[in-house]
């Protein structure tokens, strides 16, 4: 799409240049300017999206708890039995095989441990305040 617009602008500028000996060089600058701004906006949105994804992954890795069933980046599935500052110990089978992984090797939490995560607290609903004719605040009854 951009290439066809750019080709049209170049052809238009070349035709105008041969017709009036100076051409309309501003046309090519406008096209390049719009193209440049579009590329900048594209990179800003891509950078923003990747930062949001990185933040979510870091939050997930920092909230790992004993009992979480996880999958590593290598595809190993197991249950966390110990959490340290930079590492976690994952039990991978009923035989008790334990492997130590860096937290950065945990790809996702498949099943969180029961009761390990706090549910987001809902703010208490405030009753609306209604002013009476005398200017005093009275709570509206439900």
C-alpha cells in the first residue's frame, strides 16, 4: 500500500518536474514525512505492547507459590515444591523427581495452588450522599 502511494508520488513528482522545470518537490517530502511518521507510530505501539507483556510475565514469575503446577520453557510440567529468590524447585513425577529451575524458565502457571492467590479486593460501595435543603449531608437510605 505504502509502496504504491510512494511510486505514485515519485511518478507525479517526476512528471511535474519535467513539465515546469522545478517540479513539486514538496510532494515527495510530504509522502516521505507521512511514511516516517507512520513507521514511528508503529514502533511506539509495538514497544508498548511488548512492555505490557513483559510486565505481566514478571508479575507471574514473582507470584509463584508452592503448589502451583507450572510449565517450563522447555516443556517440563510439574508442581513447585520450593521457591527461592531466583530459583524454584519443581517436582516432575510421582517418584519425587525434583529439578531446580530459574524463575525465568517458567513459561506459565497451569494450575495455581489452592488459596495461594489473593482475590482482587472489591471496593466497598459507598452510599451516595444527598444534601438536604438546609445544606446538611445525609446518607441516602437503601
